[in-house]
């Protein structure tokens, strides 16, 4: 188990290196930041000096080596736009993103599981039909469109929620619901089909024969057997949440990492983009490992070696 | 006045609603059991044996099947009219059931201790953890699981088929039921394990005095294990009575044919006797006796009306017009 975890962690580290190389190169292909940093009347000489100051004149491999040497010590360079250490900036935005992603994930799993499992137990009922329609819609509509519609209807027309920004709990609701919609639909569909596969099994009938209540039959004996695909999807969704915040945070002006990445890209603020992407990638890798390790708890037949 | 029987099934009707139409899977089944009885329920595949058992415990596949009539009298109550809550108290505690396939009737993700302990936990029969553990060990010993202490934390996939079957029996026993229904409990086991298991059932029955309904295709098993037998054909019981009577001198032509189809041990038969023809289509059953098309004693009258089940002079019951005409022995 420990060996397995260490091995996976090693692979994860390699992925992280890969991601950092890609983002490093891609950012430098995106354009020259000095064009944005200098005033319009700056001379070519000014530009060359600034490039030297930022270290952009060195060959790419050397630049990368300098970046890695700093990164392993936690120094991801200075933000050219906000004039502060890039990592500090990213970590300051992290709580907002975790809050949004956390609520969106809880909503997605809660609503998805509840509706999926219930519609499996009431297969063919009106409720089941409604859930299936909802799932189709939830999977089909694009996130940015839903976000804009929500703002128009619930914030502008009805005035129930603020249109954007962060502050009260009310600020959190529209972006979290927008973000939860798609994964909730996917979770609902998966848990429905996983439960349909389980509910016909003899051990479910056996649970009834023992005198279990219908709720215990479904939620204990049934769901526990459908747990592996459900947990897999939940893990993927949790990991994706952090990346998904980019769109939602931009629409709702939510001051999290996603919005920071977008702003930094437009400002060609290399250090901030690199720091933020590294944090997102590391979170993704760790969450995936955590999900794989929980399989062992969910299925007694899985042994790690 | 005689005392009421332990279980009395009266005119039970369970229909399956399929796309092709209504299948009368159980069509007026009637039998009674006394304490300590063991009833063998035999009949061809599809004759409604499982449906009868599932109807008693109200565990029919929803929404395909529904019990539409009859009474199941148990301990002075009609099980068919109980609330779902009351029915849950009957299941497991008063009436236990062993399902057909031991390989899939244990939950793969819970430990043996958890699953065997569940019936005790559900009725609050254990005081604390160590008491529960003792009770679980006790039933595992009763079904002869070797070194049960070491088995508690194992999972079903670590058990052999025979051991799983005995664990299922242990779970049924944990509720100390007055009636155990076993629906083809041994079809997926090899012959020696099958034998051991049936011996175990008999032993437990002697010890606890519970009644048994044993569903099987195998008349040999019935002869060894049961004292009563009910022969089902097309959703009806066509013959019911004492095992020795029915198996040595069958009254109904279908029972007779079933017995003829049995291989006789110690003799070499080139070909086993086969009942000619097909079982009736339950979607569109014949107006008369369902066995009439395959019956060698069929008369003109058999095509017209269903023979009612009648008590014969020797106490057994059978549904055949030929009997009334004095055709059969
Ligand atoms: N889920 C179902 N949906 C529709 N019809 C069913 C269903 N289950 C059983 N039936 C019908 O009910 C009839 C009786 O089935 P049952 O399972 O009781 O037979 P059985 O005597 O137990 O047979 P076997 O020996 O093969 O187990 C069958 O003819 C079948 O067509
Ligand atoms: Mg059956």
C-alpha cells in the first residue's frame, strides 16, 4: 500500500514536471510581456533592458532551469503585474476557489446521488422520467450560458442574489449552482445506472429477506456495491472542479485562482500563470491518488502491490 | 375442533404482467403446513415454485408481478394484508429464506461477521459487541463452519461455494425462524456438498423444530428430506400429500410421469423416460386441465373444465378427473 502510494506519487511528480514545461513554453509562445509592461513611448533599448531584467533574454532551457531551481524552494518568481511574489498571490486566492469548488462539489454529489439512486429504485416512474430529462438538460447546456442566464434571471430580474463578486453567502450560491449543474447530471446518470445494475442482485433480495428496511436495502446494501464507479466519478469531478472554476469565476467575477489565471494570461504575467497552474496540477494529482487509494476501502478484493 | 395449521396458503394467485400479456404464474395454490413439517415443492421449470415462495414473503419482482388474490395465514394473521412494516418483522425472524445461488446471495463488500450479525442487530438481540460476536460464532458453529473465529473478518470471495451456502443458512438461522423456505438451495453445488447441506438442514430442523419448504427438481432429495410433497404444474398444485404415498403410488398422471423420468440407481437405462410434449403456454392456458395435452389418460371431459383438487380416500389431494371416474388405482 505504501509502496503503491509512493510509486504513484513519483509518477505524479513527473506529470507535474511535464505540465510545468508545457505551460512554460506555451506562455512564452503567447507573446512578449515587455510590450504590455512598457509605456507606449519606450525605446527599443528600454525593452532590451527590461527583457534582461526579467531574464527573458536567456535561452529557454536556462530560463526553465532557473524557474525549477526557485520553484523547489517555493519561489515562483515575482508577478510583473501585481509586483508581489507569484505564489503568495496564488495562495491568497486559494480560499475563494476552495470555497466555491467545495460547495459546488457537495451540491453535485448530493443532488446527483440522491436523484440517481432514487430514480433507480423507482424505475419508470414519473420521478424517474423527470430526473432523466433533467440529466439530459444538465449535460447538454454549456456552463457559461447557464451562468449568464442565472445572472439575468435571478440577479438582475428577480434580484434574489448579487450579480457578481464575493462577500456574503448569497454571493456564493449562483456560481456554485452553475458549476454544480453539469457534474450533478453526470453523477445522477452514473449512480442511476450503477444502482440499476446492483438492485437486481440476489444479495439485495437477501437483504430484504433478512428484514431490512427498504432504505437500508438501497442505501447500505445497494449503494455500497455501486460505490466504486460512483467514487471514481466523484474523484474526477472533484479534481476537475478546480480547473472548472476558470469559466465560472470569470463570469461571476469570483476572486479565485481561475479568475487570477485568466487575468494573468491577459497580462502575460508568466510567474503567476506558472505558479497557479502548478498548484492546480498538484491538487489534481493528489486528489486522483486519494481516490485510487479509497478503492481499497470500498472493494475488499482490491489489494495494492 | 382441530388446531389451526402453522402456515396455510389458500387460493393464492400471483400474476406476472408482461409485455406479451398476463402470466398466471401462481393460479390458486392451496396447501397447509404443521409445525416441524417439511414440504417438498416440485415441478418443472416455470411451474411457479419460486413465485409461490416469493408471494409468501411478499418479495415479488416489482412491478412485473403482483399477488392478486388468496390468503397466506401465518400465526393467526394474513400476511398479504400486513403493512410493509409488520411484514419486515416477519421476514428473517418468523420466516427465513435461503436463495438459490450461494455464490451471489452474500453481499460481496461486507465481512462475514457483519452479514451474519445483521439479523441479530436488526432485532436488537445482542447486548454489546462481544455478545454479538458470541452469537455469530454460535450460529457459524451450528452450520459447521470450521474455525469460525478466523472467518469472521473474511469476505464472501474468500469462502468456497459450500461454505457460502452454509453461511447463508447461518444467516437464516440467526433469526430463529419458525419456517424456513429454501428455493433450490443446492442446484449450484456439487453432489457431495449438496448432500452435506441437506443433512445440515434436517439436523437443524430436528434441533429447532422449524418447518421447512424445500423447492427442488429432484424427487430423490424430496424422498430423503421431506415428509410432505406438493407437485406443481402450470401454476397449480396437482397433487399434495404424504411423501411415501405420493412417491410410491402417485395419483396424478403428471406425478407418475415425473417419477418415471427418474433414473433408477443401480440399473443401466439406455434412455431416460421423457415426458412428451411441451409445458403449456401460461400466457394462453388451455381451458381444461393444463396437463391434458401431454396426458396418457386424457378424456374428452379433460378438455372442457379444470379439475378441482379433491381429497382422496387415503387423505392426499389430487386434481384429476380420471381419479373421480375411478380410472387410477
Ligand atoms: N420477473 C418476471 N417477469 C415476468 N414473468 C415472470 C417473472 N418471473 C417469473 N415469471 C413467470 O412466472 C412463471 C413462474 O416462474 P417461477 O420462477 O416461479 O418458476 P419456477 O417453478 O421457480 O421455475 P424454476 O424451476 O426454473 O426456478 C414463469 O413461467 C415465468 O414466465
Ligand atoms: Mg425457481
